[in-house]
C-alpha cells in the first residue's frame, strides 16, 4: 500500500496479494526509478529494511534479489541500501561464496552495540554511573533495546516498565531474536540449552549439554557452532599444558571445550527474568524490578548475576576501548580513553580471555579463577583483572588479584595486576593498591 501511494499507481491497492509477488514488485520499482531519473536526473534510493523476511516468502530470495540488484546497477537509476537485524541472513547470503556476495556494493556497515559511555551521554546522564552500568549489564548496548527505556522515569521505574511488566518487550524478545536465526523447533531447544549454560559456573562441555538435554551429540554441536557464529556464546579451549581454559572465538567443537552464554540480554532474561515470568505476565504497574530483582542496602546488585555480568561487561569494553583508541593512537595521548591509558596495552596484538580457569596438576580441581586475562604475546606481558561489583574497598580486594595463579603457559611473562571496582575507592585504598603494584580501574574510567 505504501509503494502504491508513493509511486502514484493507486491501482495496485486493488490487486490481490497473490499478484504482488517480489519479482513483480522489483519490476515496478525499476520502472518507477527509470521514470524518476528521466524526470529529475537523480537516482532513486531504495531502502530494504529487515531484508531477512524476504527469505520467509521465497526460498530463492537471494537469487531474486541478486537478479533485481544486477538490473538496477546496469540502469544506474537506483541506489540500494539493504538493512536487517538477522546475523544469520547476512552471514549466509552476503558472506564469502554466497549468492549475493560480489554485487555492486560500495560499502558494508555494521552497527555495533553502543559502549556504555555513549549510553551515558545520550540517555542516562541523570542516572548514577552505577545504575547505567547495571542496566548495561542487563541489556547490552543494542540501540533498539535502549529505545525501549524511558530514562526520564528514573533507573528503577524505567527498568521495571521495560523488563517487568506484561507490556514490556523484554519478556518475549528472546523468541524474536532467535526466530530470525533458527527454526521454530530449534528455538524450543535453545530455551532449554541456555539455562544449562547459565547454571554451569565453570561452563559446560558439549558432552555435558548432550546428556542434560537428552539430544544427539551432533545436534548439540551444530547448535553450538551457530551460537558461536552469531555471537551468543563464547568458547574456551584447554590451553597447551592442559592447566587452564582460554577463549576461542572460532566455530568448532574441539574435545574438552567449554561454553558460556555471553549475550547480555539473553543472560539477563534466562537468569533473572524467566524465573519470575508468571509474575511479570500479570504485572501492570507494580515495581517488581526493585522489589524482586535488586538486592543490597542500596538496591544496586542482583544476586548471583552481577558478578559474572560485570566480568563480561569489563571484557567487552576492553575491546571497545582498544578499537576506539586505535584511531587516536598516533595523536594526542590525552584524547585516549581513560581505560586504555590505565591498562597500557601497546597495540591491537592482544587477546582478551574471560573467566580463565586454572586447574591443578591432576586436572581435577580449579586452583584459581581469573575474571579477565589480557595477553600480549609480542611483549610477553599479561594483565590480570579482578572484577569487584560489591564491596567498599578492603585490603582483601587488593590481595585477591595479587594472589591469582597464572596458567603455566604464561610462566615468565611480565604481569600487571588490575582491580576493577564499582565503588569509589578512598585515597588510602589507592595508596595501598599502589604499594602492592595494583592498578585500580573504576566505573568512571569506562565513561571518560
């Protein structure tokens, strides 16, 4: 109907839906674009939003789009912008060796999640920094998610209305996300697989998931490969020597690999929201978020959630800080993000490992757990990060990071100890940390 109005062809409104096929619509667009170019001398711009739904109508959607796209390029009367939120569609249809790959494409733009500094500047400047970070740990930096938040309501009411009422989108958003990437029956399987990943503190192996879910090893392996590819889970492999697990971003199911659910929103939904889903379904205005979810005297943490979520937040923003600082590296160093300057990572030749488990010689128990490990092989230096969401700044926090046991594979590497805290450290605390050679990073360092 919208195309009929804009093209001036009102008769299209009277046609049956069976006639309005994609090929016919593409032909009509071409005719209109040629007429527009002849009349104005300018090219027509066509934006195909949520393009993945094309594939739900036609099995040969990629071929249809390619044929139309080639014709538009020849006539030089039409510029096309293809948009979509499905990682699966763009990976399969626009990736290397795919049908659409190699079209007359001038640019490929991927809108990455906003870092917390952007969220703070644009939306939550009236909230405390801690409230902004906690909300980020629940939702991540997806712009669409933050569009559902009304920051003028304040942190607790805004999060409550978006997450803990029957009309809030986050109660059912997980199904919307997964249905764009997986078939319906697979979505049901994932609703069982994600809780299994969450409850496994040390991560879960493919064999453990297969046994718990009662599914075939090949099917679970296939699902994990897709989840890795789309960025919903992370994988850790046994390092050489076998005494630890380190991150591995590449797809595959090597023997002994362990998996974690790493998507901010999915982790928040399955860990926090799903257990009280029936209450949320019946809720209209009650403040469930501060009463049923937030805990502590200051109502500023979520039991058994904020610890792991804070580690993921830190790991994610190290990559963000390094990516943003690369363009500034040759300029004024004072312009670099505070987080980058404190970590003092020389270049992008580094690896960030999340939740590194160091095992004993018999490999039957965990000797040490490192929240985040930043490894720079060329300079043979590691940065050991301990993340503390709760606490008021005690000597024990400092000793926690100093006492972390490094994996044997990093024996001989220079070591920098970093304590990341959500509280504001006192001058005395910072002095003690300096004496022990510990760098202290605060939430402000993620904002500045």
